[in-house]
C-alpha cells in the first residue's frame, strides 16, 4: 500500500533524463524515513550496527547537540587551598571538558532556521523546511496505520565520483545509550561492593571524574549513512540499521566461554537488535524513489537545482564559523 502511494505521487514528477558525468553536478536531496510498527517474520542476524565514521558528513549533530567544552574551559579550577577545605565550591573544568550533550530523541524534522543557498566551494548545505517538497508524501504515509515517522531532512550537495564521494550520516529516533551498549548488550549495574561504592570524585577530583564518568556516545534507534555518487548515472547506496529491543538467550556464567553451553544453561536477557538496510540503486534525477523494507522505509528524491555561481562572501563564512 505504501509503495503504491509513493509511486502514484512520483508519477506527478517531471520527465527525467540520465545524468552524464559532464552535466552540472549540484543537486538537491530530500530524505524521509519511517518505521513500520508491524510484526515481521524476517529473522535478522545479531549484527552490531557499523560504528560512525568521522569522515562522513554530519548535518544533524550541529542542529541538535550542545557543546559545553567552552563553558567548562571557562570555569575557575580548584586551587591547592580549595582542596583542603571541607566545602569545595569551585568548579573543576576537567570534569566537563570535551563534552557534547544530545537530546534523548532526535527531532523528526532537521532543517535550517531560514532558507539557505549553496556557494562554490561549499560542502553539503542543510536547507530549511520551506525548501522541502515532501509535505504531501509525508501526510499520505502518516495516514497509514502502524507507521511512525523518524526523520525528514533536505540538503544540497555537489555530486562526485564514488571514490571521492563522502557518505551522509543519518540517525534518528530514540537514544538507547542508558539501556544498551553500542554492541547491543544490555547495560548491567555494578554490584554494590566496596570498590563500586567508592567515590572517585570525592577522593581524586578531576582524575576521579574522568575515570568514573566517561562520556557515553548516543546509541540511536536509526543509524548509518546514505552515499550518493555520480558515475554516468546517479547512484544511491544505503547502509542503515534500525535498532529494536528484543529478548534473546545468553550465557551468564563465564565458565561456558571454554565449552559449548546448552539451552538449559542460557537465560533470556534484553538485547538491542540491529536490522540492516543495505542497498545500491541506480536512479534518475527528479524521480521519487522508495526503498522498501519489512521494518522501515525510505523515500528519496534527487532534484536538479540552480547551480552555484559565486563563492561564499567572507562575511558569511565568518558568521557561519561563529
């Protein structure tokens, strides 16, 4: 049903032609991701979602995160005299340095506050909500039962060959880092023994804080990347994973790491399953493309746009850096 809705709307798009390597290479990309909240008969392997790659382009993090590193570095540190006092009021900059805070849920719409335009030499540019064109598609999909919207984002980018293209980091949904490790294993509380109840912060200050409070990276419900490249035609590669909590049988006794346990030796335990969507598809500009999957779907369109004709003014570059 969803496929028919998307295809019927796509039929309204303009007639398209293949994209040659010599054609203008700046395009507008719009992506809408939704989850199917239905019971699937598919059996998924217990693979871990691929770790984020620092070389990927990330337009989402700057829009939802707060970097408090600068605030921490501006705090007055504790002096040797302060440490001898029973009431220490000073702030320890090392405790909060190099920290980025994230919300517990990624907003559905990731967009710039006002309309944007790309300039020559720019990397991908995040666009405003008013520059998107999927309002009718999103409204139609949302009318379907058992569908939950995860992400809507639009950007402009200069398409490159496959070996030069940089994938776009895509993540959305809930942050599971308080319940699960990135590997999917459930986070278990330390036993209340003499060591775990020892207060590192009270006894060792900054060093204790760094030991006992490591920064935890988010474990997003949807995570991965989308790579778009130009090789005579346009190609879209998806490498995404949708995480869902499940119960699975695990061995809790370390004795069995050297032997083969039976089902009687296993117990049910929470696990964060990663369901992959890995596809590579040749596409045409202007067409609306639907990437189908038993658990979630992606609607994408790559549109022709007016090509950047000038470099970004220095004043705009300075403002963007601020």
